[in-house]
């Protein structure tokens, strides 16, 4: 984990830090060659373009894969709050199923968003 990501996570409330580390690991495993940087004040995986961002919020982790990914995965995101380019994964229900979905979304972004 690069120092910018570590700093971002360490600034979040103590109770959500382990979850953020877990989400980071799922994204890193899905995008092993992507560069880690802060973009739009969020941890971002980048490869010629932003692939996917994630961010801590009060009650959820926001995943920002962009509109195309949201459209592609829309049928699998119906139980979550979504917007055109983002999905919210509540901390209280973030488990293996959600992490597998996050990984799959990240892999898709690596194939379709990279330049």
C-alpha cells in the first residue's frame, strides 16, 4: 500500500479502518499492476486513466467504478444504493459476497477503463 493510501485510511475512524484495508486488498488483488494514487480526494487505482476509486463514508464504503461499469453490473447491484457512477456498500453488511463483487467490478474496470 502506498503512503498516500495508508495516510487516507489512517485518517478514518478506527472502527472502519480494517474494512478499508480489506477493500483495498480486494482491489489490489484484482488490479495488481495498477498505480495507487489519490484522485478526487479518494484512493484510486490508475492505469493510464482512473480505473476505480473507493472512499470511506459514515455508514458505507463508496466504490466509484464509473457509469459504464455501473450499467454493466446494474442487475447485481439492486440491493445497494447506487448512482450513475457509484455504489454504496454498508459497513455492517460488507462480507465475502460483497468483496467478491468489488473484485469483479475492479477487474472489469481494469479491462475496460485502462488506457
